[in-house]
C-alpha cells in the first residue's frame, strides 16, 4: 500500500484551492447578457449628458456588475428560478424563513468580518460612478437598501438566514468603502463634483441602481 507524501498532499490542496477560486470568479454565461443591457443603458445616458467621462464610467460600470454577479450568485445566494422549479417538484415550500433579529447573537467571528469586506467595493465604486452618490448619505442608503433587499429575498432560499448582523456589517462595509473613496479624492487621485449646482440633473445616479436591478433579475433566471 503506497504512502502519500506530504508534498503531494500539499500540492493537491493547492490545486483544490486554485480550482475553488476559479469557480468563484467565473460567472454563468447567461449573466453576460447583463453586459449588453448595461452598454445600452450607458449609450442612452451618454447621449443625455455628453460631459460624463465615457471610458471611466464604462469600465467602472462593468466592474460593478461583475462584482455584483459574484457576490449575489456565489457568495450571498439569492433565489433562482431553477431552485424554485426544483422545490416545486419536490413539494417543498418556497418560503423558508430563518430570522435572527438579535444583534451580535453569535459574536464577532470571521463571518462578521467577511461580511464587512463584502460590501466595501459597493461603497467605493458607487461614488466613483455617480456624482450624486459622492454624498455619504446617498451611498449609505444604497448600501442599506441593497443589504435589506438581500436579507428579504433570503427568506425564499434554503439554508440561508435573514440576519440583523448581516445588515449591520454590510452597511459598515459600504461606509468603509466610501471612506476609501473620500481618501483617494483627498489625495486628488479622483476629482469630486461638489461644485455642481444642486438643480443640475445627474443621470449617473441611475447607473448603479440599474446595474443592481439587472444583476438581481439575471441572477434569478441564471
């Protein structure tokens, strides 16, 4: 009977970890449809306001969509049509509430920290894409709204919990991301638009909202 060496075992673990990371970073082909929809949206918005930086906004929008696809389908887990079909065939209920409304009932473990990091890109990318979201309060409500919606739809998923801690950590992560944005703005790496008149219509605010909606809808049908 052969003996597996420690180096061989270590190599197998590294290969398994690498494959897991690749699986995490890949998105379903169906979700690529979102890129087309986002490009159409951007074309419309660019025609409405020709002063919007096209290349920067396009890159940030696609990065934001990719981030949401990874987060919603691979990490957070949202209801999908295929899962509803499977539950229907098994005669299982669609509504599977697992609710925790007591803050920090499980302490501040690794999951608590990871949930904070999960929403940092949201708080960082949104103000980069939208002039309106350069205001802390607006970005806060984007993070709160998205997190709240995720927790609500998780009532319709198996083995997922609707947890007040997730809501808290996601908002914290959003605001940490926003502070990172303010830091690079202070270092003049990016330029703020705070001098714009309040009456000026900002079409860029529709971009992150529309991308979130597209990611949710396509994620449901993927």
